[in-house]
């Protein structure tokens, strides 16, 4: 297969899905895939056997969830526009408003639909200001119970999303406790509560059964159906970005230029100033660089067993989350195809991109 391409390996996706299924069974919580993180619908049939549906950030994600992922479709957006609302309602099972003002604005048109409100508990686990939903002056949800009380009758659920790459169960537990303390009297008047995404419960060593017990207790004490919205936790470590070395040079360090670009194909790493991951080891350090003209288009520095040469194939690890959904045509760099490795080991191409796609993205 011609590089670059994202390779989704179902045998590496499966363990995450099995943990999700176990959590659902033991806690009673429902799990919705957060499409903002991963929306590659060719594997939705498999995923839907282990999950309850999807949640979204926009009209188009709502429509994709409804069209491609069997199960429940939750519609959330930071702000719905007047011209979107009819289609959002037609394509969703629940609509979640970000503010009481949006709920009031669309109260009449959404009457009869299952409605929820995003609540911002003011606590988060994000160490990144950029991704911290509880950052100062956050626009993500209503934070004051006094602003929620007047619209309580109009909703049957709340969505809290305040975890971010949180692999620490104790921290999750403590934050849920503070949510109950501050909003418990309102939560108990609801039928369902989504606790959002950002809980890294599929990671190695995560105390899954303690999480299940905590969620079950939360659901029982508050008499609510709990939802989770895992993005990263669902697809972590399932996918690689397969690339080929095109050129090498030395400028104080060994540099290898590959047929991909961190800016165009793994943008999240650049935004959060993180290195890509590779499974190589050895005693030769090489800097792996993208082929765009951006000086800092660098995947990272890694150790290899031998010198790299043009034609060498490399696998960049953990390339599913916030990658394919953010890929772009910067520099006109060839967009990676998407391939799937089936459980029997066979590989198939499910999408490739051509000059016509590049041209059609502009006018
Ligand atoms: C409301 C909501 N739900 C779920 C997620 C998914 O988070 P993660 O991919 O960290 O699990 C996000 C991330 O932006 C979100 O904003
Ligand atoms: N790996 C660097 C941090 C990534 C943060 N993920 C951002 C999405 C997240 N779900 C959010 O809440 O914004």
C-alpha cells in the first residue's frame, strides 16, 4: 500500500472495546463515542457492538452519528444556529444545550424532544489551558445553580465534561464528589447524566472495577442513567500512521524527512507541543521530520538500531485520536489514505485522497 496511510488495527482496537463493554455491564452506564475525537466510520459496525451510540459537537457530526453508527445519537454543540436546529432535532435522540439562553431560544421548536443542559462544575484535570473546560471565563456550560434552576423543568438531563486525559481514578472520584456536593440537588431531579469524556479507563492498570462501582453508586444514589462519552479511551493505541523516509541529511543531528507532516496529519501533537511515539529502539538518534515547509514540522527524536535511508518504512504510534478528524491540506501534502487491518490480519484500503479532493476543498 502506498504511504502515507493511517492503519487502524482491529486487534488493537478490540481490547479497548472489550473494556468499554465490561464497564457498561458492571456499572450500568452507557457509552457513546465522541465523534470529535474519532469519526472514521468504516469501523463503526464493529464499535457499535460494544457501545451505545455517538455524541457530537456539530450538526454534521450529529448526522454522521445517525447515519453510520447504530444506537443512540446525542446532539451537543457549543452553540446551535437557527438554520441548523430542525435538522439537529430530526437526526438526534437527545439534544444538549450549552447554555440556558440557547435552551430558551430553542425551547418551542425543541419541545417534545429529550433535552439536556451542559453544566460546568468549575473543576478539571486538564494540564493544558487550551483544553481545560473549567478555565477562567469558560464558555462551556452553565456554572451557577441559580442560572440552571429556572430552566430545570425543560430538561431531563445534564452533561458534565471536565475530565481530560485523566488516568487517576482517585482524582475522578474526588471531582465527582465535588460535582455531587455542588449540583446534587439538581442532579436528583434529572433522569440522565452524562459525565463526558476524558477518563482514561482503558489504559493499562486502570482500576476499571472501582470506576464501575463508583458510577453504579452515583447512578443509584441519584436515580439517574449515567452516560460516558469516551473519545481517546476508545481508540487509544489502535492505529499507526505509516510513512516512508524520502530523504536524509545531517545538520548537527541526523534528520530524516518522511512523506507526511505533523502539521497536516497529526496536528494535535503540534498544538499541544507533544512528541509523536515510535516503537523503535537502538543507539542511533534520528529526528523524524515532516515534508511541509514549516520549519517546526517535526514528529520527534527517536532511537533506531541503524542509520535511516530513503525508502525505509516507519510506523508512528497512537495515531487515531484527534488526527484523522483534523487532517488538512496544508502545503498540498498528500493526505494519508485510511486502511484497516482486520482481525484475521488482512489489510484493506477504505479511503484514499487524490488531487481532485485537494482541488475540491477550495474554489
Ligand atoms: C463534551 C465532550 N465529550 C467528550 C469528549 C471526548 O474526550 P476524550 O477524547 O478526551 O475522551 C470531549 C472532548 O473534547 C468533549 O468536549
Ligand atoms: N494530548 C494533549 C491533550 C489533548 C487534549 N484533548 C483535547 C480534547 C478534549 N476532549 C477536550 O476536552 O478538549
